[in-house]
C-alpha cells in the first residue's frame, strides 16, 4: 500500500510546480504591471558526466514564456528592483533522440536586474520546475542512458540575458546559461542531465515599460521594513529508491518522513534567515538494517534516523519563496553503510556527503509577508541532497509564526 501511494506521488510532485506557476500568473494584475509574451530559441550541448556516455550532438529547442513585469510601488517590487516573473514552456532535443529522447519542460522564472535608478539592460534569470523526457533508462533497450531514470524530472535553470534592441512593442536579447534535470533519486539510475545553452529571444509587449526610465526608479515612498522574529515548523513526506546514482534499478519507492523546527529573522519583509533542527526517518534504512546482517546497527527507528542542524534562507516574492537550506548532520549512523555499498571510496567525497545535507525548494504562502499576518501557513516542494548528490524528493506542509514587536 505504501509503495503504491509513493508511486502515485511522482506525477503530482512533478506537476505541483506547474500548478504554482498557474496560480502565480493568475494573481490580480494592477495598473502598474505589464504582461508580455517571450519567444526563445536555444542552441548548445550536453555536458557528459560519466564514462561511455551516449553519443550527443547539437542540442536545440525553443520556449514560450508568459509573464509580468512589476513596476509598482509595492514593497517587494521595489526590493527586487522591478522584477519580471512568469511561466516558461519549452521543448529541447539533443542530436541523439533515440537514446536521450525529447524534453518537454515547464518552469517558474524570475528575472532580476542589477541596475538601480538607471536603464536596465542585463538580467539574471533563475528557474525551477519540471520536465518530461520521452526516453529514459530501460534494461535491454536503452541501457546506455544512465542519465535519466524516469519520465518526470526536476529542472533548474540559470541564465544571463542582455537586451540589444528595445522598442515600444518588443525587446530583443541574447543570453547564455545552464540547465540541469534530475528526478531527485526517485527512480534509478539518475546521473542527471546538464546542458550549456545559448539563447536568442524576443519579448513582446502591448506597451514596453522599459522605455520609461521612471518606471524603474525606486519609489521615494519606499521604506525598509523593520526586522522581525519568527518560528517556522515543517512536516515533509519524501520518497526515493534505495541505492546509488547508478544502481540498483527498479527498486521499491519508500518513504522519508521529516519534521523541522526553526527560529529566525525576517529582513525587510523579503529575506527570511532561519536556524534550527530537522529530524528524518528513512523507511529504506530501517528495512536494510533488519535484513542485512553486515549492518552492525540495532533494528530501531533511531538507527534509521537522521538529525541535522539547519541554516536556511528564503527569498520571498509575493506569496512565493525560493527556499535554500544547508546544515550539518548530527546523527545519521546508517549512511556509512550506504556509502560503502553504493559509492566510490573517496575519503573527501564520503566526508562531504555524510556531513552536509542540502535542500532546495519552492514554497507557496497563504499570505504575503507585508500583510502582517501573525500565522502564515504554506505548502511546498523540494529536492533533498547529500551535499551535491540527490537523496529524495519531498512534499512539505508548514507554517511560519511571526513575532511583531
């Protein structure tokens, strides 16, 4: 029953970011927001990350983005220097579609410019979302593709753009960046696909707000918000396959259950810095301890647990927050057996992966921080890692309790 439930969670987690995107785009449009449509052509190549990598060629694709530019006097628009944000839908293929397939992606994006009180020409874009691969690893028919182990995967993008032509109804830009796709260890093998890409794009407006420099001057009424204290609690339901990056293939998907408690500070109503502790229980670890005589641990819940000190930061954008978390493991006794079974015996690699947990995710809050609600529930999705190696994917439910003084 548990296995069937976890399998049924794969697509909802992949699609949840798309739902977040739809909610984001349908937030009420004010007179000081401008919608746009952006078309983009992508060219580049896949960066191999293991021996005997499948043959690759020129990667090519295109994307269509729908978004908004917020040049209002709202607090977050001023803090992030009049950002653009929205939804991108993309199609990418390499020169080897037989083994690597075709990729269909959907991501949330945020464009930020470093220019303040001057004409904006450079933009840094971060994106998080999901992607669907038409081909993945299959024993006997597609065994060289150890990159992707499932149809549905996470996608992360980082791009830098430069406007070359800015007119009333459109802007033309060049860009370059990196795309990473991974299923978060929910189905093996999972080396993940990395691609370096160049971009040519055109953004179409009804009336381009970038032509007016006044739109991008920080409002004179903008005042930094006072620093606040908060408590934040989270419950997480995660799942993964037991094993290393490469194998075993086709194992059961079982749960990783987490509870987290943290205390922190809110800076300027846009940046949340927190510290606390997270406890996790790994169902796979418990069963391996029970069934494997070489594991010299008592078959108890505590032996299959992980406790770590966390340090996290959230970048709040309206109702949404990009959640980045690291920490130090205080208790994870089974991992040394896991590492010995499934990883290369490199001392530094073992130290990093057994010591530093990491988590990257997206949260949707019920209220915007500036509404000054004391209790603010949220839901989220995240990918968890042992240092840089994916561990499991996770659904999160939590709340933030702000202390106003």
